[in-house]
C-alpha cells in the first residue's frame, strides 16, 4: 500500500511539472476552406486566428489566439499562439512556413509546427505549444479544446 501511495504521488508530481504554462481558455473556431480561410488549402500553410479576425459572437480563440496549420503530412493542426515560455497574451509566436516552425519574437524559441508539433522546442522553452483539436472534413473544420 505504501508503494502504491508513493507511486501515485510521483505521477502527480511529474504531471504537474510538465503542465503547459499557457492557461486554459475556451477555443471554438469554424474554419471555412472554401471562402474565408481558403489559403489553408495549400500545403504547407498556416493562418493565425485572433479576436481581430473572428466572429467574437460565435468563436473563441483561446489565450493568445490560435494558429491553424496545414502540415506536410496533409493534416490540420492547431496551436495557441502564446509562447509557453513567456505565457503572455501579448507575446505571440509567428509562423514561418518555409521552415515549418513558429518563433517567439521575445525569447527566440522555435517550435515545430510541420508535423503536429512533435519536435522538441529549440530554445529556452521546455514546453511545446499548447495544442487544440481539429475535427471535420472537406471544406469545413472545427478547432476546439
């Protein structure tokens, strides 16, 4: 019983240490690949969704905004635009489609966005970009958490 208790404590502690510092905020974005967001049909491509370019009555953009990526593997991925190292709503990563990375302008960390964010961050941050769920097919996608 004592070993079980210690194991549970270690697991809880380990999970807490790796929790993404970007706070949880609601995310719900309708991506229209036919009209509004047609630039996302290209591979690779990306688009940032912030309060400035969504319908705030129906859509929510997380903590700092949402970066939707059409990656090399022809899959769609979505990430919070806030750099996890800075954890600020005003320090947002900028996508570079040529290198398939998103770069923080403040700390300089480069985040992989080419294959779903699976590559380790390159820089001072030890956390990956916060990832959101992308569902749907055809010309309509929904990004949510």
